C-alpha cells in the first residue's frame, strides 16, 4: 500500500467515524424524548404539571383503566396530554428545519468544516440547556434551539460523505454514517431502560451534551476541508495542500453543463433543470421523516398500556435495530442497482411491517410484534438513510449543500408533523390505536408513489 493510499484511507476512516459519531447524537435526540414522555405524563412530570388541576386528576385516575371504560373526563385529559406531548415533540424537528435550510443558504459558500464544527457545538449546548429546563414551556424552547444545531449537522454530514467517499462506495459510506441515527436512538432507548430510574430524564439529556467535550475536539483535529468544495470555489492551491496532507485526490473538471441557470446553491436547485426533482425529493424526505418521528415519539407511549413500559422501550430498540439493518442492506443494494428502486421496495416493506405490527399487538405475541417492528424500522428509518445519499449524489457540487439542506430542511416538516399527527390520532382514537398504525402504513405507500415519479438523474440513479 502506497503512502498516499494509506493517508487517504486513514483520512476517510476519521471522517466517516467522526461523522457517524455526530449522527449518533442526532439519533439520540430523536428517540430520547419518546423514551421519557411517559414519565412526563406522570405526576410531577413536565406535561402533567402543565395541565389544569381537573385534568391532572382525571389523567391520574385513567391509569390502568381499559380504553372502553374511560370516562369523558379521562378522555379529555388524555387528549390534552397527548396534544401537549405532540407539540413538544414537534419543536425539535421544527428547529432542525430552520437549521438545515439556514446552513444550506451558506454551506456552499463557507465550506463543510466550519458548519460541522459549529453545529456540533450548538447541539451540545442545546442539550445541556434542555436538561436544565424548569417547565414545559422552557423545555419546548430549548428543544427548538437544539434542533437548529441537529438540522445543520445532518445536512452538512450528507455533503461531507458524498464528497469524500470513494466512487463505488458512496451509498455504503452514506449508510454507515447515517446508521448513527438509529444507533443513537438505540442508545437512547437502552439508556432509558437502564438509567432512567437512576438519573432521571434530566440525566438522559445531559448525556446528549457529551459531544461538546468529546466529539468537538476530535472533529476539529481530524476533519479536513472538502477538496471537492475547494476546487469548485477556485481555491486550487488550498485543495492541493489538503490533498497532499490527507491523501485525498483532487477531482477532475466538473462534467455537469454550465449555463445561465447554473449559479449554484438554491438558485440552481430551483432552476429549470432541477425544479421538479427538487420538489419531489423534498416531499419524499418529508414522508420519510414523518414516519421516523411519529414512530420514535409515539411507539413507547402507544404500546405502554398494552405491553408495559419496559416492553414498549424494547420495541423502540427493535425499531432502530431494523433501521440499521435497512440502511446498511439497502445501501449495498443501491450501490449495485441504483438507489431509486431500492428506496421504493423498502417503503413497501415498511407498509407491510406496520400492518404486521398492528395484527400482532397483543401481550401473547410480543416476540412476533418485535420482529414486525424491526421490519418497520427497515422500511422507515432505514429508507430515510438512503434518501439522504440519493439526494446528495443527485446534484452537482455547486448546489449539493443546498440540495441536502433542502432535503433535510423540508423533510423536517414531516418531522414536525409526525409527533403532531401521532398525538392527534392517539387523542382521536384512544380505544383503537391500530388506526394510528394504518395511517402510517398508507403514508409508506405514498412514499412508494413519490419514488416512482422521481425523474432519473445521471449522477444518482445509477449504481455507484
């Protein structure tokens, strides 16, 4: 192995490793709220304390009451708690939308390294402030603030991987890095199972602040600026120096045609060439995010009354184990047959898994339900991993940061809607929660339709 090849491999491992670690905390944030929400609804919890006294009394009385025996007052209290829980759950993805679109507006101008460092610091401080929130209102504001950093981090990470991963391994590299999101969600569920009673919900959020003293210094030390970006901005000497130090090859001349619309950033994104796929891919990401956030937020709450708190958190683990498997397995297939057909198949798998999970949702079939929920993870969170890579490789370097930011940002509208939709459905059908899952299955089918109408791209829809 030559010295240049060795340096390139080392650089790639550090880049992928630090990027994966960053997204672990993205996934941790995604699931930690769903893991602690049942505690928030109990006496002394943030949601409980935000309710009117009469609703607090009714909510306490509803504990352990079968759905068909709930009084109108109990149903009103459950609806109020579910509604507030949905609102609090939607604030982080709303912040992610703002962060992703914000970084997209400047990312193609300031590079990749600075946004990675700034967003890592931002989300860490946000998690620390969330851990100190005294009430539901402050908690919600801090969730919004934290989401801004997470949205910027996810959007920038997709660009970094796309520009630094070797040809023929882009989908796989993207899946490895974005498997950090379900891994982080698994870490959140496992932490809640093991440590929630010991350190409380505040301790779980303090864990989310660890990147400030661990990952941030490592990223500062090991993450170089993108050679592809430096070349695209005409900084050829800087690109050459980074290439020499890190072993990253300087790219050749761009092959995308240049005309009056090819101005880079959002201008190119919404120009004549890319307008239709930009809209469709934004909707596709929103569908994926809606599924991911609704399931991670509401799965523990919807199944706690049926299976108990411990089993409901185990289901959250199963969901994210499936997500890792779906992302890695799907990326292997996408590198061979193209991302578009693989994403369509995985959405269909998600729909089937949701139906199976609904039909096995009984205490006597918990093992079968865990398997079904794992299949759901393959077809929802696993699919979203591929969507990021699909979008990052669809566009040229001049608009890649804007494209991934659009995907992550507009997609977070689905993330905002997910907890709200789950809360509305849970409040509307407290006696038949299966309807919640059937709605999500229908959304998976809509995802299949969106994939099939996405125009072909010479960059993204071919095996890489």
